[in-house]
C-alpha cells in the first residue's frame, strides 16, 4: 500500500519522525499498524504545532494519507472497531518485543534486535491513540527503550552487553529520558534493516495483550522467553507444538444465573477478551485464545473474573 510522499518534516515534529518511518516500513506487510502509526503522528503533531505554515502543510498532507488509507482499509475490523485495532497493534508491538527479548536473553546482539526493541517502544507509543496505557505496556516501553539504547552503546563502544534487565535497576531511565534514546538511535535506526521482511526466527505465538507470563529474570510484567520456531523440515512446514490450557469443567455447563447483573464495563471487558482471542488466532496462538475465551465466558456467566 503505497502512500503519497510527505513534505520535509518540520523541526517541531522531530519527536514523531521515527513513528512515521515505522509506518512507512510497515505499509506493505502491516498496513493496519502503519495506519495507526500515522494516526499517532497526526494527533501528536496537532498538539505540538498546528499553527505555523510549514506544520499546517505537513499535517494536511499527513491527513490526506490517513484518509486514503482509511478508504483502502475500510472493510477491516481493525480500522472500524477501536478495540480490534488496539489488540492488533498491541499484538504486533509485543511480537517485536518478544523477538528482541528472546535474542537478548540468548546473547545474540545485532542490529535487528536493537531495531526490534526500539520499534516495540514506538508501537507502544502508538497505543495511546486508543487511550491510557496499561502499566504492563508502560513497563515494556521503558524496558525496550533502555535496552535499545544500552545495547547500541555497548556495540558502538566495543563492549559486550549484559543479557536481560541486569543493571537496569541502577538506571534512572523514564519517559523524560526519551530524547536520550532518540539522540543515540536515529542514525543507527536509519542504517538498520528497512526491508519488509521480518527476521526469520520471529516468534509466531504467545504475544497477545492479555495473560503474558513474566520471565524468570525479567522486570515486572516482562514476557517470558518464546522458543524459536522449528522452521521447515523435509520441505514441509511443520506446525509448532502448543500447550493448550485445560478447560475449566464448570464452564461446560455454565448457565447465567438470573440474579447476575452485568455492568456496561463487564460487557466491554468480555468483548475485549473475545477480540483478543480472535486476534491471537490470527497468529495461531491457540493457548492464549482459549484462555481469553474462558475469561469471557466466566465473566458473562458469573459476573466475576
């Protein structure tokens, strides 16, 4: 999905340049994510400066891009329904995070894993178009930015990075330090792979927004390692074995009790579980789909989670 070229980025919009670049890189393989990257840039740009002529011109062209993409993606639920769009972007962000985290913990430090950490942090920024971030995503963003800057600096200085979150406890790295990450990464990011092909060993499961187990050595709410896929054998694609969670027997005969009163928030939560389950199935993640469907069924039949 090719988008019309934008004017030169005004200096006032420096903070959104990497979100826009990420959107451009994802135009073909993840147009939904690319759309929301631009939407985030648009909303942020409006807050930064919508009055000076160069900024108004840039935002006008960006708005044209969004309108064109929205028409092209008009029948996609991830565009028409915010809850589906949020799940889609969150899944992709965590997919990037888990790939980088897995490479990091295995001691494989390279440009693609740096870029994956950094891109994951940018996509979590993008999630703010749907509302306030969860604490889990705030932690993932902070960790991703720290890791990207830390590993980049180590490799640049000829040092061997420490895998995992070792040393992060001593780092005062928060959202106010974002410019630090941007100052060390822009040149590197521009040199990293910008092809539309993802790393060959990118995990293909266990990265939805709900129920991600924390890693044994990770900071709070950091996903656990995801094993590499077994790849191709005998020229035949082999399905990845999955551990399917046991279904709660009580749910087989579950019937809604007459006195259970569900609030609008309960219905919204149940719908979110179902949407996350559907999104997990897009990535053939049966385990997470089953877990979220069970959560939805329990909530609807008991009024409790």
